[in-house]
């Protein structure tokens, strides 16, 4: 590949690589580690938004909870996706705050997240993410109802029903909605 040479400074290689992967969907091999790299254009899709409301109901804002304990029955773990809402500042990874230093998977809904759940704020539709960091936000502002789309009913979810025909279950002992 001609974009990179062995004697170019690392900073220049980094800039060149970033330029190569700037167009949406563009991929390129990293000259250092040989992995294919790409900027991810993230959106909050309907399942993420629905799952987010499960978390919002499961614990007050700022309260850490193990994400595995909040789940949608019959639609099991979409947790990996909902965690991406950290890029908009709506969820926070509480790994550092684990008192026992145990494994990750503990998250909290932030104040902004709670406001998003209540439709008091909107967020940009797209987060451009590289190496787990947001490069920029793009697109029009959306609220959680836009994110839920036609698949899930916001008012039903906020009133404590599943929002569709599935049952939402939190923990092993109780049904949150139902
Ligand atoms: Zn690399």
C-alpha cells in the first residue's frame, strides 16, 4: 500500500489512516497492527431504546446495576447494543465504581439519560465512533420516541407495559412490567 511507508512518523500514519476511513463505510488496514479499522456510525435503534427504558425503570438515575439482571424475555440480551448509548452520555459504565472490583457489566442511567427517557431532551441521531471514542455527532436531533419507531409503543413502555406482546422481565424474581 502506498499510503504508508516504514519511515513515516506514527502521527502522520495515524492521520493518514483516519483520512482513509473517514468516508462512511470505508475500511482500511491499520499499518501497525494489520487489523481492519473503520469508523462506526452508531444510531440508537428501536431495541436499544426499548431496552434503555427497561434500565430506566429498573434503577434510579446514577444507581449502578448489573445489566444482565435487566432483560427482555424472549428477546434475550441486547445489552451489548444498549451499552453503546454511553456514547451519547445516556448510560455510564460503572466498572470503576464496583466496590468489590469484580467483573464489568454494571451500568447506570445518567441524569441526561433519565431526561432522554422522559422525552425532555433530544440527541443527535448519529455518533461517529472510533476506538471507543466519539469523533463527532451527525444528523438531526431525535428523541426516544423517534428511536423506538413503529416497533415499540413509548407510552405503553413508560406506563409499565411491555410496549409489544413480549413480557419484560427484570431479575429472576419479579416481572417489572406485567
Ligand atoms: Zn492498529
